[in-house]
């Protein structure tokens, strides 16, 4: 991590994971999507920046952004920081990426990759994509595509043997372009303990 990574968001601030991991992704060769106009993790669009989640994103509308996906409740700064510390403490497990609109100091897109460790397959790990959201006002800028692309490349870099996600019917076509498919005989099943 460079000193700029810390200073960029204030002295007290910290990223969830080392930002250099994103800089080192071989996006040019590993990307599965096509972009028109061309964008990349280094250049997601005018005044936009793609980076790890920082603690200060609580003040940049991160929770508000998540509320465009599902219920978020009323999370205080203390609760946010405690959860952030939990996730970071797990090390090499939670990779939450955001896109910030630097002109507004607001996060306008996010996606998570979670690495789950296993005993099977010679102590392999699998990846899960979670909580992909792009602010409604930024639709059509290929940002969901970029987030997915980055997380899919990152998943391979951190040595996962497979990557999965859950989505609504209307999103199946979108996710197929990154190589996701429904496997014969496999079903997503869920049981909910709270509304
Ligand atoms: C979608 C999300 C999932 C998220 C869930 C929240 C993607 C690919 N899928 O399934 O990650 O956790 O919605 O909905 O972003 P819920 O609050 O009803 O569980």
C-alpha cells in the first residue's frame, strides 16, 4: 500500500484490502466483457474512481447505495466501523469494491467478492459475488459490467476454483456475459429467518 492510499481518504482512514491488488489485475488480457466507449478499472469514467471500500465510505453514501438493492436498516457509524473491522480482520476474505464519483464525494457503485475456504478439492476456496449495486442515476455507463468483470478477474487471482452468485430472472442475461451459467441439477435454495 502506498502512503497515497491512506492519505487519499484522510489520515484516520483505511481500505478494506490492499488497493495494489486492484492495480495489479491483468484487466487487459483477462476481461470477458466488451466496452463501448472503452473504460477500465483505472479509468471507469469522468471523475469516477474504482477502489476498495474505505472506512470513510460511511460518509460517502455507501449504506444509502446498498438501500437500492435491499433493506439496510439504520446502521450507526459505530456499527459500520465494527463490521468493517470484523471483515478486515478476516484477511484475504472480503473484497468489497466501490466506484466513487469524485465530483460529489459519493460512492455510486459497489460489488463484493467473498472467498470461502474449504477442505475439499485439496483445501480449495470458492468465491461468491454479493451485493452488486449501481446508483440508478449512473445506469448505462457500463459500471455494473466493470464491477463484475473486476471481481471475476480478482476471484481467479486469489485462487478460487469457482465463483457463484444469486440473482433475479431479469439479471440472468447480464451475468451470462461473464461466464456464469445455471448448472444442470444445481439449484439455489434458501430459507429466511427474518423478514
Ligand atoms: C441479490 C444480490 C445478493 C444480495 C441480495 C439481497 C447480487 C449478485 N445478488 O440477490 O448479493 O445479498 O440480493 O437481497 O448482487 P435480500 O436482502 O432479499 O437477501
